[in-house]
């Protein structure tokens, strides 16, 4: 599945909170800090940019997929 090209950091963070049990802890500068306890503790910095770069988005998707034990495509389906 193709990676979204026009996804903002805020939209991505909200989708992770809504569908993948993350919650926003705080924002430091231009980064939104998300945290989850399911299945274990993980913190993620998400750049709060208008449009996330493809490489940045792919790296975050890979981290979330590995942590949650799902495929990258499963996450992309819920955010687009």
C-alpha cells in the first residue's frame, strides 16, 4: 500500500491516538510526544509539520508496526 503524501503531523498523531491506543503526552517545540502502554511502554515524537516527509512517516510507521505486532499496511489503512 502506498504511503500517504499529504498527511500532516497533527492528523497522523490524532489517527494513532484514535485507532492504536496512543495518547498525547505533551508537545515540545514542533514535536508532538505520544505514548502508549499497550502492549508495553513506548514514546514517539511526531513532527508537527504541515506535511510529513515520506521517509519520516515510513520510519514512524515501522516503529509503530513493530511495537504493535501488525503490518505497516494495517496502520496505513486506518490513517488514510
